[in-house]
C-alpha cells in the first residue's frame, strides 16, 4: 500500500512502507506545515525546480537522512556541491530506483538555483512509480497540450496539480489538465500559501468531479492511501 501525506503547498511525503520519498520539501517557512524539517525522514528528496517554495529544506533533509536528491541536472549538481548525494535526470529521462522509477516531464515555468540568481535548469514535473502506483506531480506549470501525451502513455493513479493561478495553472486550466491526463484521482496543490495564489479548492473539485473523476482536497497533515 502506498501512503501519501500532504504538508501544504506542493510538499508531499510518499511511502510504500519501506521507502520514504518527499517531493518539494518546503517545510521551514511554509505557513501550512504542521511538522518540522527534523520530523521527516526521507530516503529520497525529489525536487521539481529550484524556487525556494519547492527546494525548501532539501539540503538539510538530504544531509541529515543520507537521502538522495532526485532532480534535473543543474539542481543535482548544486546539491552535490553542497555535499548531498544526488541522482540527476533530465526532461524525458527515466531511471529505476529501489522503490520503482522516476521520470521528469516538461513544466512551463522558471527555475533558479536556491541562490535565486543562478540558472537552475529547466523546471520539471515528476512522474513517479512506487508500490505499483503511478503518481504525476506537475510541479509549477502552466497548462500544456503534451499533458495529453502524458495521460495517453501512463495510467495515472493520482495527479497532483497546481491550482493557485498567478504563477501556475488556475482552477479552470487545471481542470482542463485533468481532461488531458485522465487520472484516477486528483489532489490540488500550490494554493492559499501566499495572497496571490488564493483559491477555493472546492470550486476546482467540482470541475473535476463533473468529469467523473475523483478529487480529494487535502489539508496539511492529511494522509491518502492508494
Ligand atoms: Ni516556482
Ligand atoms: Mn511555486
């Protein structure tokens, strides 16, 4: 069984009971996080792009848990320079891990290194297989038609989609993304953390349910079993 725990914004912990993964570990400074960075113990830290609200506590978590950072090449190189163990991938590339596999997808957004100045490589979305379940974490992105291809080539059990608007897709575009991806279940993310991304996730949930697809609005600390 795969268990997913939400920590607010775009941060999710995922475990198959044996391997612990965390995606976009923005815990310190995240107004919704109910845990401290020292409370989570990942084996893998997966990062979609270098913006502070996604890179977050990556360095500390990787070092204190001897966890491997999985990210694009530029961020992976940065992580290695800070003394972290890393496995770098790039868009379209997939690699096997003891828990399953990870593939990077495109994401239309920006990316800097955590210094907020240096080039951070292309931002990415994450396709992840763990415990036989396929999860798509879109990262920060606008809507793109290639989501249709992602949905066609993968039976997605769970899609984690940004709905905050302003920096990423808003609810209407994210509902269109659901139409393209045809996942079994959807969880909205990247909303209400900051004033410019204020949304009512239930409005989005209605748009998803109207397509006959399950949508679960998670609060920070909630868990979901797949
Ligand atoms: Ni971003
Ligand atoms: Mn963001």
